[in-house]
C-alpha cells in the first residue's frame, strides 16, 4: 500500500516537473546526431583522417618500447600531414563559400546559415545561461550546476514557498 502511494506521488511529481519545464523552456524539436564529418571535408581529408586513426590504433596496440617509439614517430608524421590537409581543405571550402555568398543564390544561403545557427542555440539540451537567485545571469557551467542543485534541493525538500503543481490540483 505504501509503495503504491509513493509511486503515485512520484508519477504526479514527474508530470508536474515535465509540464513546468515544457512551459518555461519549450520543447526541443530534437536534432540529428553528431556529424563526424564537417561540411568542408573532401576525399583527401577523409583518407588522411583514416590514416591517422590507423596509426593511432597501431601506436596504442604496441607493447615493445622500440616498436612504440617507431609507431609514435609515424603517428606524429601522419598527424602533421592530416593537420595540413585539414587546413588546406578548410581554406579552399571557405574561399568557395565566400565566392558563392556574393551571388544571388548566396544571399539565400546566408539566411539558411543564420536559421541553422539560431536553431542550434535554441535546443534545450544546451543551456548556456540561467538566472541566479539574485536575478543575475549566470554563464559559468559550475555556477549553473550549483544553481540547479540549490533549486531542486529547495523544491524536493519542501522548502519552496510556491508550488505551482499543488495550486493546479495535480
């Protein structure tokens, strides 16, 4: 009997928290998973990154000291070449983008980029700032975590003076 009451209370509380969070923060439309390849990658960059990954695997799997030194030198050389290929590809892609932005179709792309950037920061999974108890905006990750901790501590320990869920009859 006691466990069932606790389950009912817990379910009511979770619904209240979700509803409140939805009202305050909105609902994220979600986004795609993390894309491992940047938009400017070309075949050379893909091949260089693959070589670098293979060199790293070989380095981490080596057990003998002499073998490890050789593989470390190989990895550093491949890493340097990869870095150079990435810089060249990024530079070329940026140049193409800037040339395209000067055309009529490029104007439309500017707005697409702006919308994509706005959608990216709107996602509720990325909280960059919140207000503290004193009303000041907090931007440091540790301060934001501390604020969430104190808020939920007050909320769950019943020290809150206002409970919107209780007033609605939930």
